[in-house]
């Protein structure tokens, strides 16, 4: 990570306590735990967008033609 910035984050008390407990169990800091959580969410959303874009470009007639080939 070449550049970082700070972001004040407000969490409901119960969510913060759960994150603290899980980060402690994981052996990481709250900062690292939060950064990984955000990275996982960003990755999941990017993956969903990727597949939605692929689906929009799909040529189902060509797919059916390929699947009907012998061999």
C-alpha cells in the first residue's frame, strides 16, 4: 500500500464490539480487520459487476451452437 488516508468510522456499539472480538481472535488490529473487511466487500461488488457485464455481452445463440457441436 503506497498511500493511505484516514476515515473516521462510526459503528453501532454491538458491531464494534463484534469486530474487536473477531480481530483479536484473528490476531490482527482493528485497523487491519476493517481494511480487510472493506477490501472483501469491494472485491465482491467488483466481481458481481464483472459477471453482470459479461452476461450483458453474452451471445446465447452462439453458445447454443457451440454446445450442439459433436466431439
